[in-house]
């Protein structure tokens, strides 16, 4: 069993920046898929960014050029750098991991709140 814990959320003004972190209780391997999803009130959960492998990365059209996903496998941590934030980015942000070997199980964090408002 892998536990994922997000941190770094908070209140920020439009145009500001935040850096989210996701710490895993177990090891993160290069062949594991890691990503970030978000869910706003009244809306379905949507993909923000996913790293299928270390060098195969995809972003939602709404965040391209503003958000960057990265991982530090040695620290068992996944990051999401968010720049030029907009009010429509307000949501609970969730960390995701899928094992690239063995049972290929899925794991989810409990989420961290990001609020963009003046």
C-alpha cells in the first residue's frame, strides 16, 4: 500500500504562483505513471498533467505554458509548479500514481485546496 500526501496549496492572487508537492510513503520508480488532477465544486474531476514516464508528459490545454509537472524519484516526490494563476484554476488538486510493474495498482492522495482570488 502506497500513501500519497499533497501540500503547498493556499490562497493566491491572480497572476501569482504556487508549487504543489506530493510525497509518497513508498518508492517512485521511473516507469511509474504520476500525475495531478483537479476538481472544482459542481464540476467533474479533470486531468491537469500526467507523466507516464520520466520523459513522456501531457498537459491539459487550459494549463499548457503555465504549469509544469516534475518528479524526484530519489525523494519519492512529485511536484506541480503553477504560474500565471487564474480564478478558474480554483479547485482541489489531487495527486495520482500508477505502478508500471507488478500489480499495476492505482493510488490517490486526499487533495490540497488552491484558491485564486483578489
